[in-house]
């Protein structure tokens, strides 16, 4: 009887040990599966993160290129409009000079005499004073009694129809034609407007970058 009981106890012990081994194997299996799932999830997350970074970089690069294209286009449009404005202003100025010459000779003569006086005050002697064709008489009449024409030869010439004068000596040229004065004023105006435009674009760009 005792031998039979011992055998049964031995069988039960083997059974418990077998079940415990199976349980350990199942636990190890579950742990491995869990680890594999976690590793897979981390790998996927890393790939997704890398893909997002790549997409963000591509988007930022594309956005930067589009922004540059936008600014370049805006600047081009602005400069084109500014060029048209300069041409329009130049045309209107020429028309006003022509209209003044034909409709208000007194004001025109006074303006041309002032330009000639200014040029002769700035240059040495002897000098040649070139004036627009038809303006020689008014210059001689206006400045002859003031002493400005001493050692000065007045010559009529084609000054592109703008009027004004150009005084020349051996060493210098004083260009006081209306065309030259407009050119100098246009340069200064363009520089100031360019700086203003650059400041405006810089401010707008800074505001957009903060959005």
C-alpha cells in the first residue's frame, strides 16, 4: 500500500513539475511576444518620427523657396511699377516744360535765366554756355547786365528739348539742363524709395515669420 501511495505521489509531483514548466514556457513566450511587440512599436514610431522630420524639412524647404519666389515676384512687380512711374513722371515733366515755354514765356524765361546764373556761378572763366535752341537771346538779355556773361560765349544747341544749360570750361562741365537735374533727382528718389521698400519688406517678412 505504501509503495502504491509513493508512486501516486511521485506521479503528482511529476505532473505539477510538468505544469509548472509549461507555465514558465508560456510566461517566457508571452514576455518574448510582448518584447517583440514593444520593439516593433518602437521601430515603427522611430520610422514615423523620421518620416515626419523628413516631411517637415521638405515642407520648410518648399515653404522657404515659395517665400523667396513670392518676395522676388513682389519686388519685381514693385520695381516694374516704379519704373513706369518714373517714365510717366519724366513724360509729364517734359510736357510741362513744353507747355510752359509756349504758354507762359515770362516764367519760362525766368526759370532758364536762373539755371544759367546758377551754372555760371559754379564755373570758372573763360566758359561756353550751351542753351536750348531759341533761348540764347533771353539768356543774353537776362544776364548781360549782371556781369555773368563776361568771358562767356553763349551758344545755342539741341539739349533734347528740355531746356536749361550746360557750362563748359577747359577743366569742368556744369550740366544744369533740366534733363540732368531730373536725372540727379531721380537717382536720389530711387535710392530713398529702394531703402523704404527694403525696410517695408523686411518688416513684413519678420511679421510673417512669427505667424
